[in-house]
């Protein structure tokens, strides 16, 4: 199969017929073998009924329905697992991404031997309250990851199949898939300017909390990518540093007292000095951080059940 199109969705019953018809038109015009995987992230409208009807009309359409809302990352992760195509395209269900971009994305993945192409919505139709924070996050992500992309969060992306079968997306880390891919060893990452269309149906499903969650996920991605396989290097280094600072302060207090006694000068008890308690805290914190690093090393990285979701129905 040439292409798998993965579309995560939540309450998008109005746009699905038009979107799938558009994708089908593009695929037929370019003679692609394809599948469309619609992942219903616990919609409360008629989205699943629409998917069932579309499936009867087009056997290339497949559906996965979550029992409840888990988020876009969960929908993408489950959709990735179901793909069979050599190239995987992701796009949003709100018709703001154009299926007409698919042939060029496919060509570049194949001919340029790229691992991932991220769309860049150079001209956007979003309000300022969304575009300004997005630019800040993109700048921070570029700085921390070293990946020169202008738009990390664009829903329209193309992947070589090996990439999505290797990486794992959870939390709200769909924004940082290029970073996850790079840490997994897929460094051939490119960008393509794509059309951003004004929303035709419904309203946006993302609120202000996504910016806070996005920042926390960025820190998580950076830590896991750098220290996920060797957490002892992070916690252990800080723990040992804190422990030795505490020891040095404690020894200084003891030697100072001994010196003052030897010189016959007035001195204070060790427990009367604030520095003693600071050294004690540093020793305790250092020991705890060292133990945290050791335990994290034993646990390796993550619980195996982290990406298990309750799927209510499937159309394969």
C-alpha cells in the first residue's frame, strides 16, 4: 500500500464526508493505493455514525472509536499502529489541512529519502491569541531540539512507515513528534510550506491549557531524550554534587570549632549555626536524588501499560 492517511477527530461529523471525498479524489487522480484511518477520540456527536456510513461507501476507510476522550496524541498513536502504507500522512479533520498537498509530500519522502516532513502553515487563519504563543513554543523547541522547523505543531505531516512504527506518542506530545523522531535516530527531517484553510465547520477543540501542557511536555521530551536511557547521569550527578557540598560545609563548621577551641577563643555550638542545617539539608537532598536516579535506572523508563486505551469499536 502506498499511503495511509491518519485522521484523529473529536466531534467533526460535519466535515468528515467532505474530507474523505477530497482525499479519495486526490488518491484516484494520482493512482495511489491507500487507506484512510479515522480515529474517533470519544466524540459526543454523530461522528462515529458518519464513519460507519462512509465505510459502506468506501472500503478504503477504516475507523477506530475510543470509549472516551483521550486526546490527540492517543488517537495518533493508535492510528499509527493500524497503518499499512509505506508513507503515512497525518492531517486534522477540520478541513484546515488540504489533501492536495499529499502527492508532493509522498514524492519527497520517496525521492529524497526523508524520514519526516512537517508542514509549515506560513499564512495562518488563526487568532492572535493562538499564533503568538505558537511562535514562542516553536522558537523554544527549535532552541532545545536543534531542529530547524518553523511549525512543529502543524497537523499535516508525512512520515516514512519505519518512523511511526518506532516512536511512541503520549500525553500531548503530538506537538513534538519531530523531536521524538530525532531522539529515536530519524534525523532526515524536512519542512514544506502548506496551505492553511479557514475552519469551515465547528469550533476549535483546544483551550489555553494546551500551552501549559505543551511546555511541560517539551521539558519532558528534552529530559527523556537526553537522559531517558541513563537517568542516573542526571539525578546521580546532582545528588553527588549536593551531597559533597553538604559534607564540605559540615567539615568547615567542625574545623572552625576545633580551631577556635585550640586558639582559646569563643565559639558557638555546631547546632547553633544556620550553616549546619543547610549542610544537613544538602546531604539529605543529595542522598535522595542519588537514590531517585538509582531507582529510575532500575525502572528504565516507562510502565508498559502507559499507552493502552479502551477501544469501543473498530472498522477494519
